[in-house]
C-alpha cells in the first residue's frame, strides 16, 4: 500500500504541474490583450463613434474601441457597473434594454465595489472579473476533478477550456462568474447545507435569472418540518431578485418584469433550426463554420443524453445539469443564432455537470462519452485569437 501511494504521488505532481502550465497559458492569452494606455478594456467590445450612447464617465476614460457593428454585451454591463443604482438617466441610452440588463446586476455591483466606485478602476475590474473567476474556478473544481490521472486532467481541461467559459472571459460576460457561484451552490448542497445553498442561489439569481434553476439542488423534504424548512429556503432563494425587481419596477414599471421573456419559446424550435442551418447553409457560410456548429450541437446533445441516461436523482451536479438540459429545449433561436452562438456559454452548467458526472461514475466507454460530449473544445482556440 505504501509503495502504491509513493507511486501515485509523482503522477499526481505531474498532472498538477500540467494543470498549472495550462493556467499559465490561459494567463498568457489574457496578457496579449493588455494595452499600455487602455489596459484590458479590449475585453469589453466597446464600439467606436458611439459617444452619444455612452455614459459620460466611460466616454471620458481612455478605452479600446472596435469598429462599428462589433459591440457586445460587456460594453453595456461595464457602464451599468459605473451606475449600479441607475440614478443617472443617461444609463438608459447606454443600454439596449435597460430593464433587462439591470435585472442582472450582481457582477456590476461586484465590479463597482472592487473598483472602489472609481470609473477608471471599475473599467479594468469589470474587464478582468471573468479572469479572476476563471482562476478561482480552476482551483475549486479540483474537488470534483482531482488531478491524479489522465481522465481527471482531461475532464478538468475540457471544463476550464470549454468554448462557453472562454467566450465569457474573452467578452467579459456574466456566464463565467455565474458558473463559479453555481459551483459553490453544488458544493453547499453536497454537504447538506440547506440555508447556505438557498442563500447562494438567491445571490446567484441577481447575476442571471436562469441561475435560479439551481433551486432544485435542495434535498427532497420528508416530513412537515422539512417541508416548512424547504418553503422558507425557497423564499430565501427568490427574495433577493424580488427585492431588486421591486426597485426596478419603480424605475421602469411593467417593462422590468417582461423584458427577456421572449428568449423562451416553442420546445426544440431553436435546436432544430440550428440543425437546419448546418445542413442547408454550409455553401453560404463555409464548411468549417458549419462543422463547428455541428460540433456544438453534437456536444450539447450528447451531454443531455448522458444526463438523461444516468438519472442520478440525488446528485447535485445531475440536478443542475438536468435543469439546464430542459432549458436548452426551450431557448429561443436568438440564443442558438450565430457562430457558434451564445448557447455554449448559456449551457455551461450542463457542460460542467456532464463532466462532473463522468468523473464520479467513470462509465464504460468513458473516452467515447468524453470525446463526443466535449467536441466544442475544437473551437476554443479561436476565442482568444487576435
């Protein structure tokens, strides 16, 4: 037994060293976007010539600008971080959908707090917030992917370098930080910490309303006292978002509750339309793009099928992955649209849950499941391409 343990330690050190090297490569990719004058603002995708639709605080700061038509969500959320209570009416013209964007306020608050309320610091803090969360997540998920062999290292790598997580980092979006919070929720649920789980879900709901899908991670109650505790925990989960929604109602009225509802639609319509585009538009968009879209569809389909096949009803990762597999059936075409689309980052909890289940169950045909469920890794190198 002692000899076996002695043999395991060098192997573990090797895999941990490879993981550290992977983290170093990630940071090197991030460093390529640094500019001596603009810092890391290139992550924010702020368009040029858009001063009339920007907060004066942002306009006054030196920042990297992209050609018109290349804007993305990070350009809006960083401005929301500079005005996190929406007291300046100018915030309304800087956001494409003020009531919808403002509902996802958590990571704007954290950027404001870490930036000490100073716009120049907030700009850089928000731009790098995903990077900080990526590094914490890389360490934290070793509780499910202990770096003690090729399988665990492969699962850790596939999770940390998944297309969705890298895209969230590259574009300074909400999905990466949300995933870190959901991982904390899973850890709390595995330890049976009902109140901590509920509190973390409530906090996560302020980052993205879909994070509330982690609610079922609480254990199924048995007995009337357990039902009362579950009901109280349920209130705790939704209370933060309800209170913030009430504040938004005082500003935007009815629009604050209905914005974004259109992203849920007829079951499978977006999914099937994506497949249709793969087979009917390859001559228009090119073979590589069509192949990339097919890889994403195959990966997510395999992940959902594996979760449905395993049926680990009590496992927190299974519950979370299953909830997002159901969500995938209903999401609107707008989430699937594009190359490869927002779907890879929206479905991050499904991807991580799939890999965590592979780590726990180690099924027959492990490498087949792993390869088919993580095909999107082939697209990841493009995310940080300059």
